[in-house]
C-alpha cells in the first residue's frame, strides 16, 4: 500500500509542482486577467487581434525552440 502511494506521489509530482508555481502567481494572473477582460469589453476587436498576435508569437517561439533543440546536436 505504501509503495503504491509513493508511486502515485512520484507520478503526480510534476503536476503538483506546476500547480504550486501557478498558485504563487495567482494574484498577478488574476490582475492581468481582469485588465484583459476590461479591455475586451471596451474594445473587443482590438483585444481579439492582440490575443491572436500573442498566440502566434507564442507558437513561433515554441517552434523556434523545438527547431533549435533539433539542430543543436547536428554538425554543420
């Protein structure tokens, strides 16, 4: 029984760590979300464009990071 509990804790440790990290940023994230919601009510189209650009930038960053990792080990 104790080994199963230990395995469960080991398996869920990354999730718990991420949750604790998220909760440490709870107040700033709520403030940013509130400001974004206020902007969305006042200027919905501009907020949509801003969200789309941010999402595109995030996806480009992730693809660039993956490309860098893939080519880092190769000799040119």
